C-alpha cells in the first residue's frame, strides 16, 4: 500500500508536551468497526471491560538512555550525544549519535553528567543514518546502573524538540508496573494506569498479565519508503513465558477477551501466535510489521494512544479496526481536541472481523 494513504493533517497544538494529571484523567476514545465512536475517559474502563477479560501489559522499564559526553582523540575533545536504542550484549549497545560525522571507529568516549566518574566506551561500529555501536567498559547490571546515573530520559523527538527534559519525566515517562530494564521508549498506553485503577479492575475480575517488549528508538523513525512493501521494520526483543500463556489461554477459553495495553503488547502477542495460529511462549527479537489485511490471532481489543501520520503504528491500528473506521476516528479526535502522542489521550479500539475468521 502507498504510505500516503495513511497521511492526515494534525495541528501542532494537539501534541501533548506533558501528561494529564492525574494520569488516569485522560480522555478515551472508544472505537468500534463501522465508525461507531464514543467520547469517554480512562476511568470508564471499569464499565467498558467485562469480568473475565484479561489486560496484557508491557512491563518493560525505560532506561534514561540519552547520554552526553565527549569524544577523546589524543588532545582533541569534541562534544557528542547518543540515544541508546538496542542492547546487543552485556556491554554493547546500538545508538543514534549526534553528530555522527565527528566519530570514527575505536574513538574513546567519556560520557556522563559530570557528577561522577565518566562512563567510558568506544566506537565499535558505524552504520547508516547516524547509528553507531558502543562498546562499554562496564557490562550487565553494572552498566545498567551507570546508565541510570548518567543518562536522561529519552523523550520522543516530537516532545524533545519543543522542551527540555524535566525532573518529572522520570516518573511521568514510566508505567506504574514497569519492572524489566531495557526500553528506551515507554509503552505509552500504559502510562494512563494508576495502581488504584488496576486494583479496581482486578476487583471486578479483570486479570492483568505481564509480557516484556523492550521498546527501541526505532519506533520513532520516519518511514522512508513510498510503499509499505519496501519498509524494513526495526526489531525489538520480547518475551512471553509459558505460565503467562497458560493463564491468557484459560481466560480466552472461558470467554474472556484479550485487551492489549499498547501496540507493543499487541505486536508481541501476535508474534507469539503468528506461526501456529494460537498463543505460544516466545522469546527473542520480533520485527513484525502489521498493515491492513493482517489476520489477528489473539488480541480482541487494543488500548493505544494517538499516533503519527504515515507511521507504522497508524498502519497497525488501521489494520486492527479498519482503515475507514480509523480515519473517521482520528478526524473526530482532531475536531474534538484530543491530545496526541506519548503524553496524550488514549483510545480503546475493537477489532474488525477478518474474512478468514469465519472459515
């Protein structure tokens, strides 16, 4: 499909630079196939979800993965900055560098905020579009802690271009159930949940199951292809274990719906069920790219924020609820002042039937 089919006009005034306060006070656009649209709020999930349903959340924790420092080459020092986006192994990360042209293989880097000993790395590889491979002297948990000490929250570019990172972002840009270090971008649909809301849903027999998908900065990269067939999707590491699969499948067998909280949870669930047609345990990288025509195997309802024009995520929601339905929903959201992107409002999308579902 042509990428231009997924374009729409979005006023910049609708880009949210801070989240709603409290975080569960945001608006919720309920969308059903056939362009049935209703304006509600996040707490209305208590009436929109049913006993027996299961929420599947992504428990990845965002690392403060924006690192600044200097490149050291003999006596010459130059300021550089990096956004880590994918872990390679215990002491190696891929990152986007600024300015990449100042860097060469084996360059020594001293990174940090100046308040402690610098985090030392070297350039172990250079790729296209400013990507480099950083090999750190530290590794494993010690490296994770050093990154937390020296790094800043890697806000999405459409927020970072409009304001500086603030102290409150350390809390605002993290879900209340974040547990597994490794993401460099938040699974933003989950930012709307409070512990009280989750408890209220649990009290009405809506289960919550955790999966892990470490969201990479590639989620923010613009599409360069003119046709979706030519796009190369970034990969991200994820895991769904056997016990979680068994509990989700038990809920489904009893008539409960699977509600994916965020496109990251959906992508992992559909990756894990793509090969066999039923949900199975999964661990590894996924580069699943979902466009209209995709047959969903597991997810019945998707909770997700509002996405960029011509983005892979707008393509995904168009596949899930139907192109015409989503264009109408986004037109409604824009006309009614919904707040867009990571810190914006959310939507609750119901899956459109696929021609093969009745086969």
